């Protein structure tokens, strides 16, 4: 009586007799017979035609009459007539019209209705919903038993999303209680990992063969083609992390053998040969910043890749190709009327502290000197004032 699925035994119901001309069959059945998904409407879509129908105050009364009629038909070995393959729903309640007619079946319905009084009282109000019948704590325990830890209280409906955390991988998702209860909705992260593990197990033999043929000995199980794979080079015996995708596409040398990387001793030797003294251990990759001291005494941050591309000093080191020698820069400054008070900073655009011919300390750039600057701001002002007095004197 409290069930939230199937026929409502405490609500209104209908008993019907239908016939099928093509199959030469007759059937008796019961149902609410309301809505688009009613059983009677489903039968009519399959070619059944309604012969007679009768309404009952409760589904229990209709069920008693139907079972009494079926007992008589089965006792006479008149049903079932059709098979489950022909009619999946209700095949066991069918008879051949050659042996029993629809009139005879309906007469049995009338007779059993008179014999079976309606002993069940109809329900007052609507049929109870599934949300009312499910205990929240019991639902939470079922979720935990299936690998989910609820993050909020039961939402109240079996088909509503329920924020939960997978107890296996820790992923937060929003499964429905109905799907989890029926075993049809597991954690998508766990499903993905299981699928990846299955593919990896199938592709591992081929991948290991390709890596060994390219000169790499795998040190860990294969995962995916794009995942770095810890291997040892059979040529230089160094460990690296190539990907199966790169190796299968033609990469046959490790990064050490191809000079794209280096060990700590070799990297330090290369930096010292270029004029840099490392101040910290080798960071591990040629493109990683590395704190060093230049031969000029300046602390800089450079990269091994820069040294390999030709860098042999820091920005303040005098070098050919656009750099100015400190002695030549000082001579240029003196010719323009500036006496340097500190060492040349190294770049023509750097600020350089000097003393002007008038005795004022200024900061100039070699670029401005080369553009024609020969006096400081004080000299320029005095020159402007003197010119103005000369122009206005009588």
C-alpha cells in the first residue's frame, strides 16, 4: 500500500479486456490507465483494441478480480498464449480467441466482481512520494557503502544531485542517489583512471619495445604516451624522463647525449670556461636561472643555455660588438668636459656619476655625451642668463 512504484493498490484503478486481431489474442489486465505512460495506452500502441473496461475504487479490488479470472483461465489451460518475445509486457495474461472469446472473459470479470467485495478503503490525498519514504541517514549510509561520502544532507529526492566526495580518489562530484543505488554511476575520475590503466596495460609491451630500441631502459611502468617516463639511457647511463610520444616520433637520443642537458660537474666546467663562477649548485636544466659571479666581480643570474650560445660575460663586462671599453668611455667623457667619479657602468645608457668643468657633480649617460652634451644644468643656466644680459645691455 505504501509502494511508490507499480500499481497503486490504495488508489483508483481500471480492469480492462483487450483484443488483438493480427495475433488472434485476448488479454485481461489492470492499471491506473492515466497519463501518457499508462499500460493500456502502451498496449494500444502495439495494436491492441479495448473491448471492455471497469473502474474500481482501489487497485487492490481490481487486482483481486484479475487474479481470480486468471486462476480460472490457467486452470482451464487457456493462458498464456503469446510468448515473451512477441509481447514483453503482459504476455502471461493472454489467451487465444479460438479457445475463449472476449465476451467469455468479460463474463468471468463480472462474476468475480460480484464475488469479491471491495474490502480496501481508498487513500485520502495523493500517493506518497519516494522522498518521504527514504530516511536521510539510511540514504547516507548507502552512499558510504558504495564509496561516496555525502557533503550535504539528503536532498529529498532520489533523482536530485547529491554533492559527495569519492572515498577512493577524493574527487568531489554530484551523483544522484538513484544512480548510485542502482550501481550505474561511479566516480568519473576513478572510471577514467581505470580506463587509462587498462589501456596502459594493453600498450605497455609495445611501448617498452620501442623505448629499448631507441636506447632507453624503462625504470617504471608505462602510463600514457604524453607522460614523462623515467628511463636510463643505455649509451651514457644517465637517467632522464622522455615521453613515449617523442621517442616513437623519432627521438632516439637522451637530452644528455644530445647536449640539451648536463650533469653538475660538466655544467660547472662550462660556466667557469665562460668566465662565470657558480655560487649555487647546478639547477638541473640548461634553461634554469643560475646565480654566478662574473670574472669582473659582478653577481649575475644567467643560464647554461646562454653560455652555450656564446655569452662570455655579464652586461657590465667590456666586450666587442657594441660594448665600450671603460678607458675609451672615460676619455670621451673628459673630452666633453666631464671628469668621471666612478667606474664606467658598462652600458651607454647607464647613469654615470661625473664632475662637470664648473665643479658640479652630475649623472650623465654616455649616450647623451655622444649626442653633443658638453655642460651640466648649472652651466646651461649660467650660459642662458649671460646671453640674455648681453642682448639687453645698452
